[in-house]
């Protein structure tokens, strides 16, 4: 009976549910969500200034790692207010009906010690699609200003097709003026308890 109790305790402590999940905080002052898209022959760049996320990531325990991320469409900023208002309109993101862009991970895959693939579902303008995001760890170290914490940098660089999500309707769905490919760049600084 004693042996059975010890074995039960061992399996409970080593089960995936019992393994402590490492939650990372997003340092928003050192995080950016930006994009670039071609207009005729020149690139227009912009960013989203308001976002939130919950990140649980442990390279040694990918089964319990997860990411949820939400971007506020109203925070779009291309350094041109008229264009920003147009992008928020029904012609593009339709912010009044679909105020957020969301991503929820379903699994992680390791490529090497610094690179991972994050599989998940991206929802934009009411359309949800399965995507794979390349995640690169750009650095990891003890936090010199916060004892007992560490810092990790991550980068995600990918390309999305705006027309897959219905971003750009009517004449704006055509790709002769505005390209369908959108380059997305996310750079994050995270911190967590060691």
C-alpha cells in the first residue's frame, strides 16, 4: 500500500498538469507589432499600438506552452490619419464590427535551440484560419534590474495574405494597387520569474 501511494504521488508530480507553467510578461515599451504592404511600387509601413497577450513558454516543455494574443484594430497607425480611418472602415478591417485581431496557439514545434514553429488559429475580420508562425528566440538572460527574473527576446517575421481574410473589399480587393501579401514583424521583450 505504501509503495502504491509513493508511485501515485510520483506520477501526479510528473504529469503535464503538475509541471509549473512559465508565464511571461510582455514589456510593451520594448515590443512592437508592425507591418508593411506595397502600394503600387512602394512599401507603406504601419503598426498597431495597442495589444495584449498571455504567453506561457518553456522550450523544455512545449506541451504546456501556449500563446494568446489580441490586437486592437483601432490602434492602427500608418502616420497618415486619413489612411488610418480608411483602413478601419468597412473597406478594409471593418473595425466597428470586428474590433480585434486574435491569435490562439494550438501547439509548438522545435526547429532548433533558437527557432520554433507556433501553430494556431488567426482570426481577422471574422475569418479564422490555421497558420504557422516562425518564432525565434533572439536572446535570454538574467534581468539585471529585477532580481529573481529573466528576460527573453522573441521575433516573429511572417507574411499574410490580406485577401484570405477579406481585408479589402470591392475595388480594394484587387491587388494591382495594394498587394495581397502583408509582411508582419513582431518583436517582443518578455520577462518572467526564474
